[in-house]
């Protein structure tokens, strides 16, 4: 397996998922290897196939090596390594355990055993194996990087960063260590530091879409919205089929108030996610569903632009909520520093719906009720009027919490009907 493929595998945080054993059958005409010398030859040939990304054939040869020399720790370690990369984690764990049992000083076997255990969410034992590996071989960059992944998964970000630093010291050209270190720094809240490390990763490989996505996210966290858009745009160019890149670019554009661009990228991301989530025999349906999403996306964009809101001088927008109905007409419910405003969407305006503006100081009481089918927000004003808004519960819940924090008139708790 090439170093780039292994590095890419290591950039993914360890998942709590087991694997089903996968076996590769030997051909009927396979040579009958039965002695330790044969095992060494098979391991060498298997390594060649492994580094050429031919995992299935390398597994065949590693199995023969294990059969020829069942007490050879390296043969079991190589088989465990290859099996783990096709997600046959149960069998890989058995082989790795056998490797470290046969030779407790096999640092690489301990490192891969820890990697496999971590992939299954067994973080405590996985970390113990990686510590054994680095005690045996302090130059083992793979062990330090895996240790960093485990520590990141358990929330020990500072320790994880130190582990990645050791991995980079031992292998300064490995892109995965930089990406994972930057991700850990971001999770810790050190976004400026993360941005710096992502830039180092880009200096190693300017065509890494993951590095540009990471840098864009970090820049967004420190308020550099222009830089965030620029990096996400670069990621889209480098990986035009990445739903993640398009989705993040859409979000970044929305922060820049470019709603047309945000909607465009959101639709592309939705279509790409559909394509990647369905199996081959369902691909005929994707076109239909993609068309549906495009239509609804266009409708939503039309509705969104039809319900634009511009605050008055000296007024700040606090929150905006979609899917709010007033007199059975959909629109937006906007909270500002001075008012509560309902803005009907474009189609509602065609049918005569108008905006409703309530000064916050005029609010007498607010009542929220919810049921399985949805919720209702009732606002009574000091002039005796009562305004009722209906909406899904997923909108009512955050809206009611926000209103509670504004202390507008007499308010009742959310009541379930």
C-alpha cells in the first residue's frame, strides 16, 4: 500500500465500529509452502503487493506465510495489517494478538494491534499497546500518530497534540500527522494554532482538499470569512465530487450573505450525498430524487429571497426562524433588539399577506403550547390584540427559549397538549 493511502486512512478519527471477517480464498494451484524460509519469501512478495495497493492478493500471500510458519510473528502482523485495511477487524485483531504473543518485542505488531483495537473503540487497551510500541521503538511515527488518534477520540487533546508532534518529528513529511494535529488543536479551541498547522500541511501537499477544508474551517472560527470562502472554494476545485467541500462552501457563503451562492452549493452537496448513499441498483432513482431536491431547493430559494428583512437604523437582528405560519401563511419570525417581526414569504405576499411588527415594549404576555403535530406561539399585546403563530416543534423549542431570555411581558412555560 502506498504511503499516501495509509496516511489518508489515518486522517480519519477512530470509529467505534467492528468489522466482519473477510477471507480470500487461495487458488487450487497454489504452491504448497510448508517451511519458515518459504514464509520469508511469501512475506516479501506480499509486501510488494501491499505497497502496490493490491490488498486482496497480499492477503492471500500473507495467509500462506502464516500457514508455512505459524510461529512467525511478522507473518501474523502483516496479515493483521492488511485485514484491518479492508475492515475485517475481528480477524485482524486475532492475528495481531497472535503476533504480539509470539514476539512481545515486535514494536510494529504492537502498533498495529493498537490501531485495530482503536478502530473498534477499545481505546484503553489500544493506548496501552501504542505505549508498548513506542517504548520498544521511539522512532515509530505510526505508533505516535495512532496514539494521537486514540487520545483525540477520548478528548485528551493536549496529550494528542504532543503525540502528533512526536510523529511529525519522526516523519516530517507525513501529511496525516499534520491534519490530525490541526484537528485536535481545533477541538481544543486553538483555532489560530490549527490554521498554522493546516498551512504547513498545504505546504507539503497543495492539492490536499482536506487541508484546505481544515484551514477554511479554522479561519472561519477566528473571523476571517473571506479566507474561509477562499479555502473552501479551493477545496471544491480540488475535489469537485466532495459533498463536504460543497456543503462547507455553501455555509461560508451564507455567512457572507451570498444566499444565491449558498443555495447553489447546498443543492450540489445534497445531490452528491444522495449519489454516495445509495447502492448501485438504486442509482436509477437518484435522478428523480435529485430533480425533486433541485425543485424544492429552487422553491426554498424563491421563498427565502421573498422574505428578506432589513432592520431599521439602530436595530440589530438577534435571531430568524423559518417555517412560521401566521393566519396559515408561511414566513419568517424575526427577533430584533426592538421588535418581533413576521415577514411573509413571496407566495403569501401574492395572496395578500402583510408583515406584522410588534414593538417589544408592547408585549403583554407570551404563551407557548406544543403537541405531536406542532406548536403554537400566542402573543398578547397591551392594546388587547392576540396574535397566534403556528410552527413545527423543532422551530418552537429554540424560539420559546430565546423569548424566555428576553423577558417580554408575562410568559408561560412551554405546555404540551
